[in-house]
C-alpha cells in the first residue's frame, strides 16, 4: 500500500531528477529547431484531428499523409481556409475532393493566419509517427503499470502535481483516501477505482465528460485531463483497486502508558535495589504499586475486550445512511428488516426491496448517483451487495429476533442503539453474555398480555393478587443455559 | 423368580469380559501419529518442554492478537416471498430407492435440505420413517460418490455431446433389430412408465427388465397361480390377532417395514379400553428384528421351513375339513400355532418371506382357509413394490450373452454388484454398442458402462409414485441440482425426440389420469398445487376384493414341499441388514455406523452362528472363517438365537467403486445368492469351512454401556397384566415409597418436560438413532473409534437377552439422557457446565465445558459422550463433516461440538424453543404433542411420546400414571424424566414351544 503520509518526502526526493529530465528534454526539443513543428501539432490537434489522420487511412475526411506532395501548398492553404467557396466557385480539384468524401463539407478555418497554415503543413509534412514520440498513451489500459506511473497518478489525485489544463481542483479534497469513521458521501478513491476497473471499454474521459448527476456536473466543472494524466490516474486506480484503502491509525496512548509505567517501575525497582539514589523508599513503593495497579486494570480491560466488538463501525460497500433513511425519512425499521418479527435473523433487505423506493429516487442530495447506482448495478449484474456484518454473536449462541421483537416487544434501539441517528452504523452494545443476562434480569415479559404465559400458574396467581408487580425474563427461566446455548 | 438378563455370552457365563477398547498395536499407533510420533515416544526433556511451551505461547499470542475477521452478510438479490432466511421450509415429497417407499417431508433451511421425516398426511407411513429414510438426506451431499457431470469413457462431457452420441447409437441398435434393454429396479411411478412407453414407441425393440436384488417374485408367482394375477397383497397386521411369520422380517426389512411396524404396533398397545394384544409366532433361521419381537420364536434351518409350513397347513386343513398332504415329520410342534390361528379365524395372518413359490402357495392357502383374505389380506389395493420377477433377469442375461441385446441402460439398478454372477453382465457390457448407466453415484455397474448419464438425486427430482393401487404421491425438488446431472426421465424424453420436459409430462399425466378421480378441486392447478403441498393424493382406495382362490396349484406345491429334505450340511442364510438394506446406501456413513439392532455390530458384516455350534467347532467371535468351495473369508460372530446348523451373513456389504465409506467395508455375499428354479435363493448349503486362525476385530457397541445386572428391563405376560396391571413393575411402587429427600426439590414453574417410551410398541428398528443423528449434528467416528467405545450417538437402543442362549427372549430399550431431576452428573461438574433448567431439562453448555468427564463417570445411564477429537473439519475422520458439501447437511440450530467437550441428548431443546416461540407469537398456550423431538418424530410405531408433565391432561402425564410406568434405576433416586412402560408379552408363563 502506498503511504500517503510520506508523499511529501518522496516528492522532494524525486523533484530534482524530474526537473533535470524536464529541462533536458526541453533543451533537446529546441535544439532540433522544432518549435514550429510543436505549434503545428497544437493547431492540428485542436482543429483537424477530429476528422483527419496523418496516415493513408480515412477518418471523416481523407488521410493526410503526403498531402503536400499531392497538392500545391497554396491551393491547400486556400482550401483549408474556405473549402466550400472553392467548390462553389467551380475549382475542379476541390469539387473532386468534395465528391470523393461523401459531400461532407469541411468547416472553414479563416481564423488561421498564414503562419499557422505554414506550421500545420510543416507538421503534416514532417509528421513523425507516435511510436517515435511517446506522447500518446493507451488511456484504456487497466493493468500492468510501472511504479513511477502509479506514483505520478497518486500525486495528481492529491493535487501535488497540478493538472496541465489548469484547474485548481484536486480529487483528494472530495474523494476520501483513507477509511474514517465519518461518512463522506462522495465516492472514495476505492469506489472510483472499482468502478473504473469494472467498466470495460470506458475510460476516464468518457466518465468525466458525461456526468451522471447534477452534483457530479457541478463539482467537476472546468476539469479537463490530458491523455497522460488520464493514463497516470488509471495507474493509480489500478493500484488502489488491488491494495484497498488504509485505515486511519489512532495514537497508541494506552500502549505508551503501559510501556512508560513499565519503564518507570523497572527504574524504581533498580533504584530500590542497586542505585539507591532516591532516599525515600515510599516513592519507589508508590510507583511500583501504582504502576502495577494501572497495568492490571489495563490488562483486564483489554482482556475482556478481546473478541468483543463494541463500537465496530466498518465501511459498507454502499454509503448507506440510516440517519437519512430511518431518521430524516422516518422509514420504519421493519420496512427493510422485515423478517425481524418472524425469524431468527432480522434480515438484510434484498436489492429488489431497495428498488421499491429507488426506482423513483435515483439520486441523493449528497451522494449524487454514484451510491444509488450500486443498487442498479447489483440488479443488472445479478451480484448482490456484500454488506459487512456488524452484529455477530458467537456460534454457540442462538438468538431469535422474533422472540425479542414479537414476543418480548423489545424496541430495536434497546440493543442496536439510536440507529436513526447514525450515518455509519456502529455496534452500540458489547453483546456480551453479561449484558444479555443483566437485561433478562431486569426486563419484564408480556406476562398479562400473552396467553402463552398462562402455563405459569403460580406466577399468575401472585401477579393477580398483586404479590409481584412484574414477571421478569429470569422468573420464566430466561437465564437458563439452554435458553440460548444448544 | 428373578429372571437373569444378559448382554453377551461372556457376561452370562461369568467369564471375564474382554475390554472392547483394547486395540491391536497397529491401530493405536496410527492414532498416536495424530500428534507426532517422534515427540510422543521420546521421554520429556527440557528441550521438548521449551519447544512445546514456546509453540503454545506463540499460538495463543497469535490467536488472541488477531483481529476479528470481517464477515459479510449478503442478502438474496430478489427474495422469494416464501423464503425467510433463518427459518425452515417444509416440502412434501417421496422417497423411493427402488426397494423401500416412504412419503416424506423435507426440511429445507436456507436452501439446503437438512432433514427428511415421514409425511404425516400419508396413510402409508403416517409420519413414520426408517433409518434409511432418515439417512437419505446425507447421500445428497456425497462429495466423493456422486457423479458431477455426464461421462463418456470415464471423461466428463456435455449433455449435448452425450445426446448426440447416445442418439446415434440408439438409432443404430434399433435399426439392427437388437434389443434395447432398460434394466431397472421396481418402477412405481406412473409418469415414468409413460416416459418409457414413449421411448419404446420411438425405439420399438425396447424392453423393460425389472430386477429387484431382494426379490419377492415368489409371492407374485403364487398369486399368479392362486388368484390369476401376479400381485403382492397388502398385509393388514393391524387387523390380526395372531400373526405367524416364516422368515418374513416384516418389522425390519420385509416388503414395507415402516408401514407394517406401525400396523403391528397398534395391536400391541394396552390401554384402559384395549386389554388384549396380538400374538406373534416367528419361525426363522437368523435372529431378525421380528424374531426379537416375537412372543414365540422357533429357530429352524431354511431347509426345515417346508416341512413346518406343510405341517401347519395340514393342521389347519384337518380342522377345516380341507385336503391334507403327506408331510415329513419335523421337530417343531406346530399344534400351538395352529390352535391360535384357528381361534382367530379371519383375524389372523400367516406371512412368508421365503422366495419359493411352492411355499408361498401353501402359506396363502392357509390364509385363505382361515378366511383372512378380505380382512388381513387385501387384493384390491395391492402393493406395487418389488415388481421384479427373477426369471426376467435370467432371460436378460442369457439374451445378453447370446448377443441379442444391443443396448443396456441401468436405472436405479446395480446388477454389477447385486446380481449373483455379475461378471456375466459386466464382461458383455464392453462388447455391446451401448451401455448407459443412470446412476446418481458411482457404482460397480457404472464403472463398466461407457456412457454415464447421472440422474438427479431424489431430493432434486420431479417424480410421482403409486406404492399401492390407488395411492399416489408426488416428489418435488427441494434444491436445484448440485452437479451437472439430468433426470433419467428427461434423458429418455430427449432421446425419444420429445420436446417436452419431464415436469410438463408429469403434470400432463396427473391432469389426464388423476384429476378426474376427485371432485374437491375444480381446476387442475388447484388440484396440482394441493397435491404437491400435501405430497399425497389418496382417492378412495379400490375395494378389497375377496378373491376366491384357485387351489389347483396347491397339490403340486404341497408335493414339492413334502418331498423337501432337511439338509444335513451347514446352511448359509443371507439376510438384510436393518441399516444398509440391499447395499445401495452403503456409502452413507450414518447408516454404516448404525449398530445393528440385534448384534450391535457396525462397520462390518459377519458370519453369525449359534453358541452351541460355536462351542462345538471351537470358534469364538472374531475368528476368521474360510468356506472352501465358496472361497469366502469372513469373521465369525456368536449370535444367540441363530438356528443350529446355520450361519447368517448380511448382504449389502463389500462394495467397490462407490466411495470412501463403503468400499471394501465387509464382504459381498451376493455372488452366493443364485437363482434356484428361476427364483433367487437366500440360503445355500455349504460342505466345508474352517477357522483359518486369524482373528478380526468387529466393532461392536454391545459391551459399552452395560448396566451391570440392575433391574432395567421389566416385563410381564399378558395374562398377569390382565390380572394386575402393575405386574412385573412391583419395584416401582417400592421405589416410590422410599422416595423422599432432605434437600430442596426443584420447582418447575412453567413446563416440566418428560418423555415416555412404550416398550411394547418399540420394535428396535433404530430409525430414532439416525433421526437424532441428523437433527443434532452427531458426528460419525469410524470403526476404530467405535471399537474404543467412542461412538457419539445421543440415543442408543439397548438390547438384552434372557433365558436360553440358543433361542433367547430379546428386549429393546431406547436409551437417551434421562434428564434426571436429581442428576448425578450435575453436581460433579466443577464449572457448572451441566445443570438443571427450570423446565426440567438437564442442560449442557458446551462453551462452558472443560472436559473433565466427571459427569460421564457419574452418569448411571452412560448416555454422555466425549468429543475426543474435533470431528468436524478433521480429515482423519473422512466421512461427511470434513468437506464443504458434506457439512451442508448440518442443522444450523444445533452447535457443532468442539474437541474436548461432553455432549448428550438435549430433548431436542431447539425444537422446544421453536415451538414455545411459535405459541408466544400466536398468543396461545402450547398444545400437547406439538413439540416432537427427532426420535419421536422418526419412530414408525409411535413408541415415543413427549410432553409437559405439569399439564395433567397431557399424554405424558397420563403415561406416568399408568401402572406399567417405571424409571430406570429409580431406586437410586435420580428422578429421571423418562418413563418406560413394561414390556408385556403374549405368552404363557415362561418360554413356550
């Protein structure tokens, strides 16, 4: 994986050789006296290349290889400037050319000066095929990039190298490049890379030039990429699609405390026995006892946390916001998790359920079309969406949503937290056995309302006579092993 | 007088019981290799200690520091309405393997069939099933055995290529005028018969040859001669007060055991109103399940049977004024039998399992004289099972050898294994232009076929069945075909040039043939959907036609039977194993490891001989015998009750080219079962045999669970029970009297689950064992481990003998965790991994268990099992749990146990929880009988009931009040939650006959 943090360092390392290369190549070009050639190329690319190739092949107009040998230069200049006038005025050659090319008129180019025309003709005359010039790149390439290309792409993405066609935009300011715990509705670099990889036959040109949503149009205004930039970005995407994104690293405070205290304790011990620099022994003892206390506490906390996953909030394949759906739009939990009331599992909605609404709602205010398109893509390709599972009990525990939702009438939020306020869902509770059992001890069952509990005759008598106020899950056997483990 | 019960001959004779766990040197070595031979053998040293310590610390460090894995939860793209993830769907379907039939209910969880049970809507099996039906779901996931694609010459190919080649060959053969033979076991599907007819229309030289390895063609032949139609009547045991069976194991294997078990069991129940039970006489050579349940059992040599049957006929005929014949004298006294039969005229039944038409004619003549046709014998709704006539097969083999056959196609038939002279078929398959196998899984015949067109598994197929005249059932796919297979019917239709597929053709058959037989549903779609949902369509069954039998054939038959002489030689008797049947399921590890109900041996067949004969010849269990002329080598097993002068051997073993479980397990004895006079013989006289001096270890579960002579089985006779219902159960009263405690007793606020087993209804068939195994993910451990007493079954059938070892009385007792309310296991657990629930369950928390095994030691019933290995995912236990496909059968509602924990019967607590929740969701109380543990559901005779002891109206509460009810070892005050009803035998005091 590329280390983003060290990018600046590497820029410096690379800047000098890069500059030297650039200067050298510039010197080389001017030394061959080829400035006119470059001017001609620019004019040709801008005005002519849409219809003409400099080869024997026809594109829209005829191939222009050796055209200066076929025709007189003066005639050519005249024809380029205003071909239709020549045809109408009865120029024989012009007429022939017009008829031979399907009577498609060539636009006039009266804005070109004589010098420009000379440069263009010079360029056509002296045109060197691509292989020799290494300017054109395969913008459809999907794999097999060199390290240098990948790094250049990465810098472009981060805005460390400006785009040639001048724009202040840089990709990384909107598209996330590391996994974080806040929801960025724009597609992340991994999303982009995967979309780029998946769509065969398209390249970044096409994607950028036909934005799918208003949001995308607005945010990419003025962005034009050159061929080699596209190529380099492709290289970067190819790399990202392979390596994935990096997680944000948190500062290891607890580990540092642990180690520092360990070091202090070792010092205190050494001083106590060997050096005896500190006079008062209670200082040593306080340090050692205090340190031990912290160590044990930390070990216990970390120990109980092992394989528990409270606060786990992984990135999901779609930037689905429960806050938007359940909070703002007030969609009922069971509209999507429809089997929670009738099955062991709550169920993750099928993409075709999403389509109930997203047939109409095709773009989001913040995410544009990119995220919603993933539903359509799933349905088109027949590949369902691999959601990342957050709540997972150990294998030897059997939990039934139906038992809790239907029979127990427990609110979803009691275990899952205020999901309607979460953009990214996280595991709100630790799902440990102690947590389960404590709830079973406190919570009352639907004793009076559910006829099933009539089996408990003695409890019913006590309940009716007011001897007990409520019947907890524990009282009907809710903390027996075999209620959950079998 | 106190009767003495014993479980093995060594125990009875007071000999020291050899520790069955003692393994030979080689076997124990291979287990140690699981660790590391080098380290295990060396003395412990500092270096070794450091090595192990370092390894352990590193493993723990890595295991705990690893991050939690990222799990994905992938929803269905488009969830069908009827599918709810996490909840099971049930589909009615049909089980028919060419021999046994059952209407079934398939439990499908998240797209995977995981359990097969009987369909309670069927009047055939009424929800009951057999071990093989229960085990059949596992064969769906047989990774190694099943064909994965069509094959030509051993190479995988496509169906298009196959159709092209086979089509060409078929046309060639048809043009040459040679026969195209479809060799199949019995076909009971009306729609499949239509498909075959269509195929025959296209290729007119087609001939259907039906070959049943375990044939009943003599019954059909007898009825051909007696009633003018080659049928097998339906036997109504439920109407019979007296049943006499000549070698027909109708509770275990004969014709339709699931149905017959239920029918017979209804006559054995005792209630307030019904104070009589039927009486069962069995005359047989090997100790069969039916013989074990008999009131009077007589052990005779097969060659003696003719004389016994003829003598019985004479007795009956004499009393009835019929014609008698000269019969050879026999040592067997048939008078008592005859008296009993004559006393129950019209309410009796004589059945005969011997494949000899002469004896069948006499048997059915007896039935006719007793007026049983129309009451216990039904010629209207006749059985369509076992349609094969042995003569057809003989003709086919002759035709094949003579070169008259150009093409053979094998459907549900494996004569390469089951036919006596299989080489005559297999050798010729190479010579003929076209040999096609439709086998689902590899077998001996498919190996010799150039073309293999694998059929779907029956759980992947559409089909229908007519097991009895006028009783129809449907089979529907419960999963999409796992491999690139195609239904036989579709293959045949394709080759016939038909454009329709089998499903369409099946629907058409039902529309044209069956839709009109009912008036309940107006549209065919309605009718079809309802039939499919029920699985069965049972219009009014045909009338029981009381045929007037033509007894002309009797004379010849009687003369033939009268001239039969008792062979002086030792006779081999070939019988069917309860678990494996005819051998087509041998590659099923569940069935292979199911202990035979009688011998308690699994993973092998053996030569069973009587104790007297063994003593005379100086042979002990495990000695390898060699039969000189037959070139047969097989270990001996001393079996009480085996007729003197006979040796019983089970067929269905010794397969090759089938898969890892069956290949080379046991000895194949089909080669010795040749046809005699056109009918397959199931016995053979042998001249010379001897012990060759080797011994062979048979894995038996017999000695594992000995209860050391305590009063476990309680029995009485009908006469005494009628006098005093608590007869034989006097100890119960005494135990109840002493039943007090100083300790606080459990209070069961809501439910108190209990189970009751009627020992009179239990036949010992072991369907519950496999049902439990399928439901509770019980691991298969293999022969070596079974021999070390490590079988994992949660429910076992204990079998006890009493009285004469040459012809003992036999008792079966299903034993699972007794869920004691004062459980000895609970108070020795140091970590409280096993404790009592407020519903009376003895619960077992695997994740808490640390494997001290104290509970196992302290359990007086020996029902707890220890996981010595991690059987799932361990390649040393190469059965089903170590492959992804094999694990598909696991029940997701039951934990797969880890190594080092104890497990046992949970009363199917997952089902209890499920039904309780259903009641809560529907806002009602639980109904009695709603919760069915897997064993109770599987039981074909309804011997096991389950319910709430706190509900005074429940069946279980009533059973507990029955005077026959007792608990195992109740005198030690464990307060079990399982009650047994004493066994009541219909015999006069002591042994008869």
